[in-house]
């Protein structure tokens, strides 16, 4: 019976080692650290302002879309930019730009920015 227990233990430890090797190391990764209190304050401030502007866009600008489409466009654009800024404040401005300008995300980032310019 001890032989079976030793084999089982060796098998489990070998499986655990292979799983640990598959997980990428996050020791030097800045995106895996906990945000500071200031980052959280900026995140929630930008998030609240962005939600407020989107609320204004849909409940004030959208009903008045035929009379003044610029009001909806302005509120919606500011709301989207504030939401994007909220996540940039949480992740870090430089890290967010680097993330958005990666090769596989570049077409989507360009599309989102082009949408905001219209």
C-alpha cells in the first residue's frame, strides 16, 4: 500500500509542476498589481462621470435627437472618453496606450477612436 501512495503523490506533484509551468509568471507584470487608493479614486470618479454623461446622452440627448443631434453626440462622446479614461486610470495611462496599440488590437482601437471623431 505505501508504494501506491508514493506513486499517487509523485503523480500529483508532477501534475502540479506541469500546471505551474503553464501559468505565465506575473512577478514583473505591472498590470497584475493591486491598484492604489488614488488610482481607485480616479477610476470611480471617471466611471461615475462617464455613466452620468451616457445617462444624459440617452435620456436627454436621444429624445431631442431630431431637434439637436449635436447634444446627443457631445454627451455620448464625452461619456465614452470618460469610461476609457477610467480604465486607463486604473491600469495606468502608459500601459493602457501600450495595450490599445498592440498589433492585434490596433484595428479595433482605430475604429473606436474614428467613431469618436464622427
